[in-house]
C-alpha cells in the first residue's frame, strides 16, 4: 500500500484559505473541531505566518494540488518558530489533531497514510510533540508493533471519554455510577440551567476558573489565559460556542461550563451530529460544596439527548481524580496517540 501512496506535499495555509480548508474539515470522516481554521489561527497566533502548514496527499498516486478536492487526506501541522528553531508543537487548548481522511477510505489506506506520516515525523531533526485523533488511533497497528517500527519516537496513548447522546436519557442514566446518582438526588430543588453565546457569559466562566481553581493551583499563566480568551472569542464569533450556567433558586451562580460545539457544514451529504466538547468549567465555593458542576453536566446530557443527540466529549484529562469523575457517567474511552521526539 505504501507504494500506492502519492508523495506528501506541504502547503501553506494561505495557499488554501479558510473557506476551502473548513469545507474539507467538515466533509472529513471525523470533522475534528480543533482542526478548524478559526481554532488553529487562534492557538497558533504569534508563531510566525499562520503558525501552521498543511500536509496533504492522495491514494494510488493521484495528482495532488492546492485544490482540496484532489486530496484523500490532509493534516494540519503546527510549527512554532523561535530564533533558529522551528519545531512541530501541539498548541495549548488543542487536544487532538492528526490526519483528516476523506470519507470512505478503507482502513488499509488510512493505516498506510499514518505510517507514512509517522515516518516523516521520525525524520524531523527538531523536537516535536503532536497528538493524533482517536480515529487515527483506531487505524494504527498495535502499540508494540508501532513502537518497534519507529524507535526514535516516544509514543503514548492518552485517555479521552465520550458519551453517546443518541439514546434516551433513561438509557444513558443506567450507565451512571451509584455514587453519581446519589449526588444528583441531593441537588437542591429549583435550580435553573441556562444556555448562552454572548461574550459576558464565557468571561464569567473563565473568571470562575481563575478565582476558584487557577488562583490556588496555578494551572495557566497570564499569557495562557489571554490565549484562552482568544479561543473563546473566535468560537463565539462563529456562533459555535455554548455557555451553560447553573444558578440556585435565588438566582445565585453556582457553576458554568464552556462547550465548543462543532456544527459541520456538509455539502451534498448527511450532516454530522453535534459534538459537544466540554472545553472548560468552573464553580463557586457553594457550587463545589453542592457538586453543582456534576449536576450541570447531567442537565446538559439530558437536554441534548432529548433534542439533537450527538456526542458529549469530556475532552479527557491526565489527572486521575478528574478521570474518575468522568468515568462515573459511564462513557466510552477513546484513547488517542501522542507522539514526541
């Protein structure tokens, strides 16, 4: 299969433009929200030019040009330039990237493309760090075989958790842990959940995070918080950012969660279901005591499963305590590959 692959071409983002790139992303088998132009432009800002290039290719040695219609696959590659060093680096606030495949490619073709991409990464002289989507991971050979083939790369499988919302809420509820159900039953009556897309609401959630979490644990620096605000701004401008707030019966804010909701525009095919990515959240002191974030997550799951369905993406975590919390909802684990050198 490798002999049937066309060469990997490297194109600048400016050669393609936002309209064509986002159309390709939306029509891909897995329309990765982190691969959208708006997101990459926000997280790579200040990295030189657009901060990322595009690797593209085709199957069976077809001609590949700057026209996305000729691509069978494409991969956004973030490059961070500083002085004499230019290296591939996974941007902050971008969980998974990797290869985007045109819908309908067989698994053998996907595997061959991924092997070729990893081979090119292994030839990189500068340090690198890049996370591939869970869809890519499914098409890869077993971990031991892959590591043996690329001994110069450090390969790690990171956890992510998702919940299928295309089921009745009562069916989803059966997967909840007994401890989670007890927490939900203890919630005070009269709480109100609301949904927003305005700037004031997401800024409110970020402020909760800064005061209640970041001030104590120092997770994000000042410039990282600025980048976070830039990401929220760009998603808000596209009306693909949802802010969910939980208030007490007296109107007091208890908790908030920001979701990135990628709503693909598909030309000539069925629309992909919504993917609600739980981007970040926060809770007040009272909200923490009442497990308000858990109650808010459950309320959103109940709402979206009763309406458009889709996927609830917990967006993973390396923190054992956070992972354990996600697992209480009975999600499916979707590991993804992280490559370092």
